[in-house]
């Protein structure tokens, strides 16, 4: 069994261990360094279906000119997700739970997905393990779909970009970061900050920088203010950050300004803005949170996309509040956190962002992620930092 990935004890748990390695795949890009090639050779399958792989990153993804020149072309383009934070049942660790949702299709039109847990240890920065959505590396051709990373044929050279397409992760300080799709309101545009003297980066690049350089939520907020943030292809995102003290916040950019809101759960709409449409009923001021138009949830009003998922999560968290704590924080086991994610998971078919690729529960004490792929909650995989 691979030392970093194991099938966690679970009733009905199935699937191979991380040591289930297929034939080596080619990686032929001329500009690959020896360190990059060595890292690509560590790619191995975690689950039976090939939805989840693992990779060690031993190359410099900061100083390589080819990687930095490609950074603007890659990122997380779209996703509908949910996340929340809680303490474990004994209160000595912070659990950050996250569903990553998107309905990917392969070349034949079937549902697919390809996620890679990537271990990074950049010089002078924090070690981390994070999950990247490899499908986005060539989404137009669906090159990176389930099972291809050990088929002996698919060129894996582009996987060296994975540090910059991670959607969630945890570092050695117990800080976690999750990136979630944020719907752009009608009449508005995605963030495009242009402050003089600041470097412009995308949300997924900031996610990587926070993992590598921050130990606390406050440090992440400060780092976010050091850069101009730019949306990818007109799409927008917000970033949910938690740390080992239980602090949590969502970073949002609206009207090209950074807004930081302390929350314990997020979905796909603004947390720091109340966009509900005001109206009066029987002389009482009311709010339209979600309105049906032509029997369809258009999400043009109120909080919008993901509202029902979020209210379900918040309601579940209230069941686990520890009233002996001054902060009234929730406490639960990792299994209970995963169960909440399973209720908030999305089946494919309703919209592009509505298929849960995986559910993950990060633990700030064990520095690990417990992962279930494609709503198979009977097969549980534990990925550790070391």
C-alpha cells in the first residue's frame, strides 16, 4: 500500500490502494526538466475507476519560465460547489468539508472526471497536499478523463501545471483553501482589478500561493490584498479559507474590491452581500430569496445558485452545535461531516455544475483528506500530507 494513500476503514469500503500502478505514460514535451519527468513518473491510480490519482511534485513551479508563461491559460473554469467548517468530536482538530461539483463529459459524451492529489514541498514554503481537476488542462478535447493517466498512451506532460489548477487543499500548518464558483450577477462583470504596482493573477493561482505561503486566515487575507485578481474567461469565484484555530472566512471580489466575510459554510453565491429582492406583503417587508420563473429556478433574485444546498448544510450544522463553547461552534466526527456532504451532493443532469466529482473532509490535526469519489460513499480514501 502506498504510504500516502490508504483505503480508510469503512463499512463496505472497496477499491484498490494507492499502490495500484499501471504502465508508465509518455511525457514528451521538450522543455520538461529532469525533476518534472521524475514527478510525472510518480503518478499512480488511487481508486478502481481512475477518477482519482496521486502525484509527488518535486520541481520548481515558481521559477520555470514555461510554467509561468502558461499560468494565465489554465485554471478552474466553472464549478458548483459547497463547503463548511466544524470541529471534530473532541474539539482538538478542525474539519473542513467540501463537495467539488462539475459535470465533465468524455469524448464519447459519457460522464467522467479526473482529479489528482498533488503533494508539493516548494523550497522555503509550506508543504501541502491539494486536489487538482486535471480535466481542465485540455477540456476542449476531453484529453484528461477517467483512467487515462496509466493507460500507457496519454501524454502526461501537461500535468506539470497541476499545482495551479488545485481546487482545494491543506498545508502543514493545518490551513485549508477551497475555491468555489461564484455566479456573476446580471449587469455585472467578473473581477478585474487593476491597482498600480500589483501583479495580476487568477483565483486558482492565489489558491496555490495561499497554500504555499500562509499559516492563518489573517495571513491569507493579507496575501489576497497584495495582488490584482482577475476572473477567467468572464467567470468568477470566491475562496473559502480555514485554519487550525477554527477561524474561517470567504474571500470575494465584487465591484473590483476585496470583501472578507467570516462564515462557516459557503456555496455559489455571495456571502458578503444581501441581494435579496425586497417586497411588501400585508404591509410587512419581505425578501425574495429564490423565485420560480416558468416553473424553473432562475436564481435571478436573492442569494441564488446553491442556496438550497447551503441552507441544508447550515441546518445540519445547527444539530451539532456545542453550546458549552463560547463560540457555539459545531463538533462532529469526520464520518458525520461526510454524511452532510452526501446530502448536499448533486446528481448529474440538471445543469453543467451539478455533478459531484468528489467529497473531501480535511483534518487540521492529522493533516489528511478523506475522499469519496463520484458519490461512492462506501469507498473511502485517506490522503495524508506525508
